[in-house]
C-alpha cells in the first residue's frame, strides 16, 4: 500500500505539503477516494501570504478528479484553517481546485478539451461520467474567463460586422458582433432591436474605438442601421456581398416556386440554382445546364444574380460603382420579374451601403465561415432554449483555428 500511496503522490503532484494518507476503493460503485492531509508546520494567510497559526480543520470536502482507469476518482480532505493577524479565521489556499468548486482544475481542463472536440455538452457529460449541469457551468465560466482576460480595449478596430442569428423557433434572435477579417466573435447580445445593439456597441468598445471604426458590415435591417448611425456617425455602412447575394437567392427561390407548378423541368431544382456551379455533381450539372439556357423566369433571375456577382470582380471608384449598379438594375428591370424587381428597389433604398460593398473590397469569406461555425454549434447541441447558454457556447467555441491571431490581437 505504501508503494501505491507513493505512486499517487507522484502523479497527483499537489506539492510536498500535501500527502496521501489513505486510498479507499468501492468496487461496486466503481469509485476511488484519495484521502490527503497537509503535512507541514508552516501555515500562511491565503490573502496576505504572511505566516499564520493553525486554528483547526474545516469539515471534510470531496473534489471530483480525473478517472483512474474506469473508476471515478475523488480527492477527500479536511482543509486546515488558520488564525490570521486581522483576527479572522480562514482556510489555507489549495492548489488543485477553486475555492467554491467540487471538482479539480485537472477535471475542468479535461471537460474543456472534450467540449472543444465534441462541441456537445451532453456527449461531454456522458464521456466524463458527470452531470450536464456541471459541464454547462464549466463552459459558462470558461467563456467568462476568456472575455475577462482579453484586452479588447487596446485593439484598434477599423472594421466590424453585425449580424443576426435565430436561436430557437419563432422570432427569437441574437445579434452577433464580429471581426470580418479574422472571423472571430467579439460579443453577442439578445434581440436585434436598436436599443439592444446600441448597448452592445457602447459596452464593447471605448468612445475612442467607436470614433476610429471606418466600416460596419451588415444586412439591411433598419434597427442595425439606426444603431450604427447613432453610435458611429463617421463609419460607413457596408451591405456586404454575402447578404446582398442572399437577398437575390431568396428572390430566385420565390420565382422557382411560382414556376415549378407549371414546369416539370424545375422540380427538385432548388439547390441546383442556389448552389455554387463549381460544386455541382456531374448528374446535377446535366440538369442545371438544361435550366441554365432555358427561357424560364427563374433562369433569367439566376443570370441577374450572376451579373450582380460579377460587379465585385474588380475594384471600383465610387462614381463608377454607382453607374455599374444603375446599369445592372436597368437591365434587370427589363426582365419584368416582380420578385427580382422588389430586391432591386430595396438595393436602391440602401444604395450607399451597396455601393460601399462594391468599392470597399472587403472579403466576406471569414464572415461566411463564422456563420457556418455558429450554425454547427446549434446543430451539435440540437438548439438552445436560453439565450445565456447560446451566448456562452458561441463565445466558447469561436474560431479555434485563429488562436494565434487572437492571442496576438486580443491577448487571449
């Protein structure tokens, strides 16, 4: 048994002062309890770190630790309490767990790593043989610590992105504030109304940072526009390519649904018309070619979208960009497709933001990737009922592949 104690003292590595005094195994419950004691004559105040006298020992506490083989393991201890110079009795500092936790730091690290791998709290709880509630609490705290550690007030932001995401059925949305170039979530707020977004912007950025932001990428949701114009009057609003193409794709799908009732060739063609042509399978390509050169309204709508996308192929001066947009709109109006005409009118009611998209040259690839990652978080967890859980999950799982850039730019 002494050899076993020595072995566990070695691998636990809690410091020379803490020694395993007993090992209790419950084979029926598949649990191992490691009793430890403080074996030193020197005690110190946990706050001032000054020498203090032993007063007594606290009641026995148990901390969940990493499993030993397939057995749950626990550290069990009565922590010494000391009489400090200020007359207060305090527990001495321990190095294996937070003051109020009932699990060790090593256990928490393992949970965090599994969460990053599975992106699913239920699976992580199953693998760690613990409660979902504990995993959820660890995720919340990790997200909070990350937000506290980063020195965002020292970052000189030039571009930001504001987007909406649904988080449960019905009209329940959150607003995601992100960096469009490195694809990282800066923060999240509940709802998408103007007041919520104003609070988010003022809470996240300093007054100086807001003054220095040049462009804000967003869709045409009016409360977002109002929020930016109020908090950042110098910033240019950019209705980026991703959102603009999205509006045209939605119009194309409406045209398809209208025409498919009378045209057999358009059945099962939804994704053919919305998918990138380069990503079509050979079988899909054959069907797409027939539709592409047909005389359907949906075909003409598809070409209108492709012509609009081509406007982004080159850098444009402001006057040139507006002229190109106007020419595209006039040509498109000639097709007399009501669903497309509605989108064109919307584009011209926000012409400044559309023109800014053509002249800014901002790449929305990172924003698209971020949207996909947030959607993946939702799918892996089968949705979220509470905003707080969804927010913590987004902040916890945000853009892991950009770790080095985050460390250098955000200090996290």
